[in-house]
C-alpha cells in the first residue's frame, strides 16, 4: 500500500511536452471518428422525432414507410421491452418514446434503408397520431401546483408532501446555526438567479455503426466517453449478454460529459437486428441539440451574511434545477459544491429537481456546480463591493483549507485553494490598469473529481518497446499522459511506448471518461501495471544471475543487483530482459485492476477583464487568466488545454449560450448559428497558471484537471460586468439584449 | 433521382464520380470518394469542420453541391502533407498541442493554409476573424492561434 | 462504534439525527447496518451513496476499513462530466 501514496521524486519525463501519439492521424484526416466507419452491406438510419413538447402517442402506422423501396427495417418502442429498473427504463424511454412524447425532438420511430435519401423519405410516410397535452418548459412554472405533470408518480421518498408531481428529488446539506450566523452579519444580501440550459456543444454529432448477426453476436462502433457503460446499457436494453456485444470507441470529437449517455445506440442495434445488416446512424446537428446533452436549467436563491471586515457569518442557497423530462439528481452536486470554497460556521444548501418538457439532462463538465457557484460568487462579490473590500482578500480570509469542515460534510485534507488565491493576488493581471466601461471580475471554482473502475495491461515487447492497453477514450490527449507515466515508471523513453484504447472485449471494465478521472485513475493503474511488469523483469534478471529476486532493483530502466552482497552483475536493461523473455519464462506483461479512490478535490480561481459596449450591451473579454491546482501536470500542454477549453466553455455559458423555448414548447435555436458558442474572434488568449500541490492519493501527486475550469467564468464575468457598468446580472446568459435592458433600466 | 457525372481534380489528382443533383460536395467526398478527413459538424455552414478549397477559395463543402466540382481544383486535408512530410501547419498543430479531440482540426488547418496563402503575416486579430467560421469546442483557440502564428513565421523564413 | 454524519435530507429517516452511531468495521458493514437500523435510508442507499472517510471520497469499495476515530460522512453517489 505504501507505494499507492504520493512519494516526492524528481521526474525525468513527467512534466515534459512530447508530441501526442495520435497527432499525425488527426492533422492528416486519417483519424477515424464515429461517422467515418463503414461496413459491407451497410444501411443508413434516420429517426422520426416528435414535433410536440408533450403529447400522447395514439397510434403509429409504419405500413406505407415499410412498403417504400430500399427500406429494410423500422423500429418503435414496441420493438423494445419495458425494463423494470427505473434508471434503465428512463434511458430507454429517452432513446425511444413509449406511450408519450415528453419533449420536442423525442424519438418516436426509426428507419434503416439502403440510402439516406430512402430513410428520409420513409420518415415522411410514417403516420403518428398525437393527442397533444399541456406542456411546461420553465423550472419555476413546473414547480407550481397545477402545472402540467411531465410524468406522474416519479417523486423520490425525500420530496416533501404537497409539492408539484414534477418535483422528483430534494436534498439538504450543511451545518451550523444559520439564524445565529446571519444575526452576526453587518449585512445580509439575498438574490435570485436564473440560468438557461446549455449544450456541451461537441463538434462531432453522435454517431454509431451497429452490426448484429443472426447468431446473437453484435459489434458497435461509436463515439463515446465510455464504451463499457454503453455496452452495459445497450446489452440490458436489447436483452444481450455483455460478452456478445463488443463495443469499440472511435476517436471522439468532443464529449465534455455529453457522451457519457446513450441516445440512439440501442436503436441502431435494434434496426440492425431486424434488418440483418449493419446500420449506421449519425445524428444531425438539429437532433444533437433537440435530443442529446443539455445541462440543467436553474432557478436559485442565495443569501449570505458578512461582517464589515469581510468574514462570512452564514450562507444559504436554495437551488431548483430541471434535468428535463426525467428524474435527476444533479442538484445534489450543485448543492454540495456551492460553498465548497469557504470555511463556514453556518451553511445550508437546499436542492430540488423538477421535471420539465425538455430532453434528459446529461453531464457537462462539473455537472451542477457552475450554476450554484455562479450564484454564490456573485453574492460574495456584491458584499465585497458594498463594504469596499478587496474580493481576493475576502476570499482568502474565508478560504477553505486543510482541516476545514466542508460545506458538504467531510473535513478537507490537503487542498490548493489558498495557494491558488495567493497566486492570483501576486499576478500582474490583478493590478493591471483598466479603461472606461471595463471591469475586472474573479471567481473561485470547485469540483470533486473521481477515480473509479480502471484496468490497464502493459505488454513488454521483445524488441524493448512497450504497449499500454487502457479502456478510456482519449478526449484531450490522455494517451500522451498515460505514455508519459509508463515511461517515467519503467525508465524508458516516451517514444518506446504506445498506448491504445481497448474495445470492451479486450480489457476488463473501465468507468466512463468522466469526473476528471482518466489521468488520475488510469495513470495510477498504469504506474501500478508498470511496477507489476518491473517485478517480473527483476525476477527474470535474478534467475539469469542466479540470485534472489529480492536482491534485484529497478534503476533507470534496468535491473541491477541491490547492493554489494547481491553479487556483481552489469545492469540488464528492459530491452535486454525482453529480448530473452521467451527463454526465461515467456512474455512479460504487467496488469492492474482497481476501483480507484483518493482523486482529490480541485479548486481554481479565474481573473477576467471585460469591456461592455453601452450602445449594444455586448461584452468583450479582454484578458483572462486561469489559476488551478493540477497536483502534478503530467503533460502541461494538455493541462493548459483543459483549463483554456473549460474557461471558454464557461465564457460561452456566461455570455451567449442558451436553450430558447417558444410558448409552443419547441426549441427555437437548434443550430450553431442561433446557439452561439464562442468563436476565435470573440476571445483573447487564455493565460494559465498551473499550481502543483501534490495529491496525496496518487503516486505522482496527480489531480484531475478537466472539470473545474468551467465553473468560475460565469461569476467572474458577471462580477466584471458589475464592476464595469454597475449592473448586477442575475440571469444567464448575459447576452447583449439582456445586458442592454439592464443598462437602460439603470439609466 | 437522375445522377450527374462529374470530372474534377482532387488534391492534384484527376477524380471522377457520379452524384445526385442535391448531393453536397461533403457527402461526395466522404461517402463516394472515401475522403472522410472533412467532417460534418452541422451541415449548415456554421462550424467549418468540412472546410476545403475549391479553385483556391475556402468553402464549407456542406454548402457546395457535388455537381459544382466539375472541372474544379479541390484541395482537402488529405492532400495537405507532401507524402510523409507534414505541412508546417500540421507540424505546428502537433508541437503546440493545438488540438484536443481533433474533429475541427482538418477544417481549421485547411482554413489556416488558405489564409497564409493570401496573407503570410496575419495579425492575431486577422487570424481570429479569419478562423471565426471554424468552431473548436476543446481548446478555447489559444493554442490554435499560437500554432498558426508559429507555422506562419516558419513559412515566412523558409 | 463509528459516528456517521448524514446529510440533511437523510436525517428525517434517522429519527432526525444529524449523526448516528453504528457498529461497523467496513463501508459494507456500515451500509448494511444503516439500512437495517433505519429502513427509511434504504431507497437512497439503493440509488447510490458515496462515503467520505477522513476527507477522502470513496464511491464504492465495500471493504474500505473504518477506524473507530475515523470521520465518516455519507454523501450522494456522484458522477461527473
């Protein structure tokens, strides 16, 4: 066990910036993504979707579509069973509506045909009779008594009696005496906030190629963050054995949490089974927006009390999140994360999940946290402004630290928040001059980070090279990081190692690429698999030398006798041991399987300067700096990349991105023209300051870095806007029309 | 639907295909010619993942019909490297970690190359506005801008 | 005996207590004991719980050993993006 824990060491390769192993494929167009594969005899599938926000399906007549030339199979909910398990049933119902359509874009039928044109033509021939029902898409409206009920009887036991049936989940966290705390404050501010749902906005639409054969075997090629979880879900919904369904993760064109859940893969498999041919199913961008992904939308109240010298005396948040038409518990994470940055004597967070006629929520980078922390950091900033206090000093004064009882219960171990705040305070950005209509804002961010189920195999080839087989799709350069850690541990050059992502038949179960877990957990398993291989190589060397295994050590990529008593033998390198492996006992491989814990929470601080155009209400980001603790940055370029990418997604969330529903309950902006994600000309460079405060739970001190970066921008920009033009924006996005309206109201 | 026979040049080589009148150049490249380097991110000209050049002009191939390729000179990502020698832009993208998932990379490389052919020394602002039609969701564009400028500097020096 | 801190929503299922004491040496024993002593906790345990042990979060791991002086906090099972 001792080796699990962090040990201080001088790194030789970890911390360098070698080229990624998939680089050439990706710059030459050779990398194979979800939509890039084909199969012999392949059919093309299309999905028919509901034009209604909420309706009962009276009947579906597919006869005319079936008669169309080229059509080989049609499926509806009738082709699937009804899973007993609530979670599985929701997943399936989200993939294919059963009895009722619950949102605009909900799938009702799917066609596989010889051409895309034939499949599209067939969709037009399917007759669906709907009886439309009243709908609700707004979280506050859905909570009111008498609101249209999205699904009846779905509330958990924890929901207090008397609430709308749309309220499915309630949570409460915190400690201390709120009343006493608020009484100690010199000022108490309470504000209401509302945020729109956003989409992960991955550029690659969801795509898969399914092939089910008459002997019950199946192959699924799919862009996913977790081939194993997709296998679990698809096998359960199709009544297959896991061993018979091999899922291969394609290169993935972005996910950010959105590709941790199936949307149409079981439909492609069902079509393939029915048609007896491979079926390719690629969503359009319109379908991606209407039926995959989005985050929760929220309505929140935050109340904070502060003394005039900046000490927070009590804090409370009431969070209502809607995760669409299905029960959802993302509010748990929002509620736990809300005040994580603060050391508080009295804190309470209350959360409710509310169903609305919107697509089922999927994870998006630190799910639930950006919203609640936006609200909290906005109120903290307002208090700082009121008292004329320095916002960084106030955060330092109240910052959680080792030994702080966190707002969600546990006492923090080593965390990097104070160091991060101090780094921001010392940075020239914090004191740089500002011009008219310009403002500087800051916000803390937080994410829990996870470890999870992980398997790694490490094969020592006879030519002295090494193959690492892992099971997590590489979403941002992780193969490079994994190779670096293997190289470091084995003591051989990075270039001698090739890391690949296995299909589900080639390696044991791996959790999805989520929770910022891959560099942490797969890295840990890789280091341990390398140590397993090293033990075996030391044993071979011992046999060759005729000494005890215990008398051999591994130093700089070679077995050496441990101390003078072990005997005098020249070091045997990995390549030398590998070359004679057949003669000394056979192939050498290291393995490690674990459900990793100890990921270590992550804090970040963002500083941003903006300028508001008072004529248009448009906000331009002028300067942006991210400060975040990475534990140990294995490949600093990709750590920076995570921070920059997360920050820009948060900037988009703050300024422009939103799901806009009409009074008819239909999504009005299901395309990149109207759902505006940040483009290159919107942005400055995103500067990064990586702090390295070792995570005690990882041999190299690694901490997940992927998610925290999306959290602070929402409040950092709102706070900057407030300081620039004196209006406090309590609704996201702060799009130009909304900001202009607020400026006009202020006068 | 009646198909159309098209003769064209792709990455310097003669190519022929048939397509329907409503088929896009992107669909032809991907589905008929096996050139899947151009990606479909939206199909409506908003994301730039399908960028190619037609007679030297940067276009979204999802907004061009296959039939329009008759007698044209088309360049795609597959033709950017010279054999096994990467174009300076391609090399710079790898060396500067200017890609994460890589789905936007082919389109951005094609677009950046088209810019540098017209303007070998763009300012950051010119570059950002030129690339405003190419969406990247992973990187925040920072490393993309740095990589293109590094390649541009190298190409000017060469 | 191990002291287990419950989050707010669970307290009504545990006679209103914020902290309960159970006899348990591992995460599994703790969950079994909680479910049998307080049947109202069972639906949440089935949906999933994590355990923070001396500040370190465990999402599963039945056999994680819990010392008598350990700080044990029950948390909802969490997922990420």
